[in-house]
């Protein structure tokens, strides 16, 4: 029974990670297309809060993305080229505790 609960917990964690990766990919796509809308619209489109959006954007900036916002065009954009690569997720990252 314990092993089943741990496995279910790990699956939920993985699902959470996949949703975060999907959100990052969507953010990157909209910024690349320069079609984000204003910050409130962008956050709503992604089904996240404005604060969460800004936290994610800060994380991308910490990883080298030079992201700016153009008030006239109402869009975020990359000021310089930025490529985002997500490496393969290994299941070994989720060890099963058999105790």
C-alpha cells in the first residue's frame, strides 16, 4: 500500500513538472511571436496570475533571456536572440522509497 501511495505522489509531481514545462513553452512561443498582449492578458491566456508570470519572466531573464515590454505594441519580446532548450526528463530523478 505504501509503495502505491509513493508512486501516485511521484506521478502527481511529474504531472506538475510537465504542466510547468508546457507553460514555459507557451510563454516562449508567444514572446517569440511578439503576440503576448499586455501583462494581464498574457497571464490570463496562460491561466496564471500576473505575479506568477513576472516570476517566470524573471527566471528566464536569470537564464539569459533579455525580455522587454513594448507598451505601444502591447507585447513582450526578446531584445536579443534567445533559444530555450528543455532537456529530457529522467524518471530516475524520482526515486521510489520502498520503506
